[in-house]
């Protein structure tokens, strides 16, 4: 489930490195629970951007401005977060040794 969620944004190598890093010093279940709690919190936070509700069949200019603002914020945050996570994964990934074992 986690891989399915993440692979729309991250490469499988980045996901593998991130999972390996999250498992350092803690049990698999603890790392999974932490991911799920953080993911649910992020969904709840994103949902608060639309707490007033927007009726699609009767969109006002104010509604349009709210949706546009939320879209821009979410898009910018997605790009920044992708860049930050990719940089973090690069920092913690083991350096290749040059030889691949078969």
C-alpha cells in the first residue's frame, strides 16, 4: 500500500532507500504506523483547505479564488516536498561500490 501511494511521486530506488532509512532503529510495525498516522494527518490538513465546501454546480468567484489558492499552495508544497525528500534520500543512501553482485 505504501509503495502504491509513493510510486506516483518517487522512483522505486528512492522509495526503497526511504523505507530502509525509516526502519533503522525501529520495528517494521512502528515505521508503518508512523507513516499511516502522518499520511492521515496530511490528508486531514489538506481537507481543511476546503472546509467551507465548494458546490461544483454553483461556483462563485470567491469559491474559485479559494480553490485556485489551494491548488497553487498544494502544487508548490508537492514540488518542495519532493525536492526535500529526494535530497534526504540521496544523503542517507549508501554510496555504490562500483561492482554489482549477481
